[in-house]
C-alpha cells in the first residue's frame, strides 16, 4: 500500500470524541485535563502510525461560534431553495 503525501485532520471531531467518551456519561466522573490531552495525542499518534503520511500533517481547528452559525445559514438557504421550488408558479 502506498502511503499518502498528506493527511488533513479535523481536530474538532478528534477533540470532542477524546474529551467526551461514550463510556463516560456520568457527570461526576469527568476526565481530567491531563487525561483528555493524553487521549487526544494518543488518537493522533494512532492515526499517523496507521496512515503514515510522507510529507504533511495538517491539523485544522476552528472556533466555537462560526461553524454552527455557518451551518445554520447553509441549512436555512437550502430550505428556502426547496420551498421556492415547491411553490406553484
């Protein structure tokens, strides 16, 4: 298997999954910052060891408020387009 030149990681998904594990649904049993950080680095290391990119590892992290707002605007735009197409002419 040929390894890719580049790997692009969406860190939001990685951070969320490593800081909110499915097995930890008890609010009082929260992970420490050290445990969360270790989990994130462990997951990234596993990805890199599995995929073995040859040149670049790009880790993208975006802010808290922009993506949800942009997603909502996109969804509203799609709904408006669907409604316009459904209305009789």
